[in-house]
């Protein structure tokens, strides 16, 4: 009887200790139950059995305290009851306190941001603005990243819209400037307000992250598998952020992941960095179930909170967001970004986008394009070969004008200097035989014009060179046919056979190579290596292809690993000539084609801006043959 009374007192004490959290506990426990039910990670039997077992323990212990005979067992039972009563309240209290810290780092700022946020109706899409900064916490600086994430519970899709940090916009109260200056003028509140006004989109939540400690979180997660399209290298002391990452599918730790997503010293500049950030977030969502160790959860929550400021500051909101993210389909993650010109104004480089260009990006963000039906032919994008336009010294600006007109038709065109002397009346188009069809196509735009095929040799550049004639009066004189062939595809033409055979000699699985090719393309690197899989290591091969646009890379990846995260959740699966192919689309662009054979996995990966056409991707992927 004494122990029964002590037990009752202990229970009362436990309730008192937990009292500050009891009201929220009911709400949070309900949210937790809904979370597991929504994501379907726990079977129904488990969700019912756990609370039922806890209830039976709580009911049986008081009975034993009154009628049982063994004092030691009574004391042990009493301890169990106290722990069961106190632990939930304390655990939920710790979680709420920790999550609440994201709103208490700068409570006045969070208060100001909440004034400009929009309330999301239940079961409707949620827009979250991610603000990334390299400025140490507590200091004022410009935002390094502005990324809108749209979570749609109806269509189960995720969309991402990157806003260039150099985008020239009207900042409320401060005039024209780069959009990243809004953060330095008015913190997250002004950044949110500016993005809302520029895009016309509602923003329901925001998260501000300090990138400097980002790599600690990636390390705690055990790294992230990423496809690296080429060799990234800037040595220490080069004047740029140092980086040294080999190509191929691999597990990146925090330091290398951070270096990869921040890299912008190539032909894509800041646009490339935006795409890499979107790729990284997509892989985080795809690989979320790899990080299932519950013991890591408190440490991860604390690490994330230490680097984050947000209006999402309690357990119910947190679980609601996590639940929504985990329910969304990784096969339907769509990326887009605002594009525009890059003029220098007053000695400052900007990204200038027209209202139509901004609204086009917003439209793709809200209504991402579906993957198209399988392509039937193999034509290449005009972006994949260079068109150099030259004019005479008497009219040097005409090359800029003509290059702009070609660019508006989809060509990768740029002015390329002037030629001394007076121009001939007829425009001359130089090309190697590989690009003769492209040269003929361009000639139709500059009539009168003639094509001159030049032999390959030292100093001869791939692509097409246009020498403007005096007959060019500032306007194109012809049009392109709807079915114009943009570049020649070479079938049954394996390339670098000796390199493929050398790779096969090093690897214990069957290496395959493509037999369809494109004129002007080359292989830039072959690399054999080993990938950690979590249960060992897998042999792998990456062949880095390069288009005729220098700095645009695509890849062929092969490995002795049957289920890497990269091939989870394909957008489509198609059977072609008796073989099953997994198709991964980024909106309407075919980004990757993968297939399995004899315990190995193979795939063809597009450039980071998806410059290879869907038709060409399929043509190459379906042409692979075993290396012999």
C-alpha cells in the first residue's frame, strides 16, 4: 500500500514536471501520429500496437503495486511508470524549445517577416523562400542564394525557382539594385517582400541559412550522392575558391558538397550555380530515407537550428512540412530559373530580365511542363555548336546585331571580331564537313550567301563562322523550315574504342559503349574508380563527353551497383527493342536515361542545362553495345 501511495505521488510529480508541455503535447502527439500516417513509414499494426502496449503497462502497474508481493518488482514498475509519464513531456518540451530557437535568434526580424508572409490555405500548394548567406551570423551582408520551393500536396510535385542574385530589380524603398541587396537593406523581411513583388507569387514561409556551417549537416547525414559532370578544379591561390572534385557519380562529404554547389567559374557562371543548388536539393529529397537513424535526430535538429532562422518554429509546423516533403514524388521535381541578359550598367554587372521572361519562369514554376512522349528521331539542339559572326571594320556593330538575331532563333551565336577592309556583297559561311547541314541552314537566313566547306586541320575551329557581306542590312532575309536538320548524327560510329577497352581491362563487370555519335563531339576524360555503397564498394566508370560548345559536358556512367539512389523513381519506364529504359525528365527535358544489365547499371546524363535534345539522348542510350 505504501508503494501504491508513493506511486501515485510520483505520477502526480511527473504530471507537474510535464505540466508546461501537456497542452502542446496533445497537439504535437496528434501531429506526430498524422505525420507517420501520412508518410506511411509505419504499418498500421505498429501504430496501433505501440500506444496499446503503453496503455496496458500504465494500467497493470498500479494493480501490481496494490496486489503484488515482490517489493523489487514494485519499485521497478514504479520507475517505469515515472519514466513513461515524464519522458514524453520532456522530449516534446526539448523539441519545441530547440525548434523555437529558429525564431528567437532575431525575434524582431521574424516578427517583421511574418507580417509580409501569406497564410497558405489547407491542402493547397506552399511556397517557401530559402535565403542562403555566406556572411557570418550576426553580421549584415547580401544574400548569396534566393530559391523558391513550391510543395504541392495535390499533384505531389516539387518545383524550384532560382532568382539570380544579380537580378536588377526595384527594391521597395531603395530603388534599382541587385536583388541580393534587399537582404542587406532590410534583412529577410525585405528580401521576402522584394521577391513577392518581382514574381507576383505568395510566400508562405521562409528559411534563412548560413552556408558556412552547412557542411557539418551534410557530414552528420553521412554525405550526399551526386553526379559530377566534369573535373572541377581551382588550385589554392588561383584567385577563386579552391575546388578539386573528379567527375562521376560519388558520395560527397560536406566540404566537397558545399564547394560544388557554390562553384560558378565556368561558361554558366551564376546560372550554373543555381542549377547545381537545385540538383543538390533534389538529391537531398531523393535520398531522405537513407538517413533513418533516429539516434541522430536530436543532433541533426540542433545543428540545423543553429544555422537557420525561420518562421517555422514549433513541432506541429515542422512535422507538417517534413510530412509534405516526404510524401512528394521524387520523380516529379521540377527546376527552373529566371534568365535574362547580363549587361554592365555604370560599371556594374547585372542580370536584366524582362517582365515576360520573369513571368515565363513563374509560369513554369507554378505549372511545370510534363514529360513529353518518347522522341522518334535524333536531332540536336542548335545550342550545341558555336556560330561565330564577323563583320567588316566599316560596320563593326553589324556582327553584334546578326549574332543577336541568330541567338533569338536558338543558335549559340556570338560576335567574333572584325575583318579589315571592305566586305564583299555576299555573306560567306565557313564550316567543316561535320557541320555542313548547319551551315546550309544558316545560309538560308543571309541571302545572298554561300557556304564554303574547309578541311579539318590545325587552327580550324568546329562549328560555323559567318562573314557578313555588305548585302546584310541589319535584318535576316530568310526563314528556317519547321523540320530543319540542326546537326548531323553519325550512326554505327563508336568513338575512342581503345579507351573503352582499357577501361574494360580494369573492371570486373561488362562495360558498354555507344555506337551513335554527333559530329563535333569528343570525349574529354575516362575515369575508373570505386564508389562506397554503404555495404561495401562498387567499381565504376565515367566517360565525360564534351559538346562543340567548350565547357558544356555530358556523361556516360557505368557501375557494378544495382540500386544507386540516382535511379530511384524514374519519370517514365519504356521498353525499346526489348530493353527496359528508365527515363528521368527535368520538366520537358530528358535529363538522364538509365538501364540495367547483368547486375550493372548504365546511364547517359545530359549537360547541366539539358542542352542535348531528348531525341539525341534516346538515340545514344539505345545504341550501347558490349565492349569486346
